[in-house]
C-alpha cells in the first residue's frame, strides 16, 4: 500500500481534514457564537496533530522501504558482476591451462638432443593447439567487449532478404562437407528496413552457426523471412537438431550460459544477439523441443526508433 502513495502527496493529507474543519469553524463562530466555533477549532487542531503524526510515520516507513529497495538493487548488481566475473575466469582459465600444458610439452621436445620428424610434427600440432586456445581467449574478450560497448545503431535502408541470404551462403559453404542442408523461404517484395546491417549480420550469423552446431551431420537448417500484419519484419532460423531442455529455455540469453561442452562455446553468442536485437528496437523469441530442434524468431520494426530501443 505504501508503494501506491507518492511521498510528496502526504503533505496534502496533513492539511485536508484540518482545513475542512477550520472552514466549518469560521461560519460556526460567526453564526453560532464562540462556543461551537472554539470547539471546532480544537477539533481541527487535534486532527492536525493526529494526522501529521501518522503521516510522519508513513513517510519514515516509505523512506526506509526505498532504502531497502536501493540496497536490494545494489546487491543484485554485485551478484551479477560476480556471476559475470566467474564466467570470464572460467572461460579464460580453461584455455590458459591447455596453453601452459602444451608449452611445457613443447619445451620438453625442444630440449631433446636430436628431435626426429615425428617429434617435430607433434611440436607443430602443439603450437597449433596453442594458437587455437589463444584464438579462443581472443573470442571471449571480443565477445565481452561487444557485449559491454553497446554502441548506438547506425541505421540505413537494408534489404533484409539479401542480408540474410549472404549469411546463409557463408554458413552453407562452411557446413556443406557435413551434409547439412540449408532451406530458404524468403517473402517476396519484402520492403527495406531502416536498421544497422553489421549488427543484424552478427545476429543472423550467430543464429545460423548455432543451428549448424545443433544439427550435426546431415541435418537441416531453415531460414525464413516474412512480414505479418503487425508491420514488423520477422527472420526465423530453425533447425532439426537436438533441441534445448525446457529448464534451460529461460537462461539461454544469459551471459556465459551455454549447453555446449567445454571448449565449444563461450556462452556469449545468444546473450549478445539478445542485446543487439533490443538495441535495434526488436525482440527475439525461441521455441524448442528436445530431440526435434529449435526455432529462433527475430522481429524488427521497419523503421528504427531510437527512443523505443533504449
């Protein structure tokens, strides 16, 4: 009940009843004599004292409640920072441990008096593994920077079908050797949208890569664009992969949450997609069933509105 009453309005309540009685006391004093008028003044003073005392208690309680709310918000922020820090440490420490192990093994190989061809080949493999782990660390740090920067979109007229097709071709070339089929279904005469092409490419590419990982070999990825009657453009990317467990659906957009095994993902991709979609003034939704696949739908307005996206 306290949340429903603005603190500034309490002062009004202090005065309403006493002033009403005071206005009644004046005509009583004039027409009925000083007795009834004085009694009305006493009642007005008593009401003023009682109401002001009650209001002061309510205001104090409200201030304490606001203070507790601020403390709760601050503790939630600290908890989020702690969770983010733990995720960063986990994602960076794993490749660092592998790098340290590979460096130690390479040092041992180099200390050999006459390294043979097999040792040199193994040394090359070790250096390649170090490079992969360094790239993984770089991917994590770049993802964190992209997640934190949140630059304002640079909007321009964008052909959605062409942009989506460019990303579909890119992923199709990479997964063609795995027997993955990419099916297109683009709505004809789709009007151009005022959006940020690089940011939108990042969303589509990330969703396509996730779909490719989910389907594995000989799976199917479907890419669809459409424009329902609500005036928004929809981009849907679905797959016939493993699906997402129901208990994980509410967490997939959280930073560093991933269902992939260690070393296969940073857990920042979908979180970054969600952040970008919000900045573009749109929404992203997911439908998934384990063993049958997932479908991610991005909805974007035809015209970017900087006020609504904040």
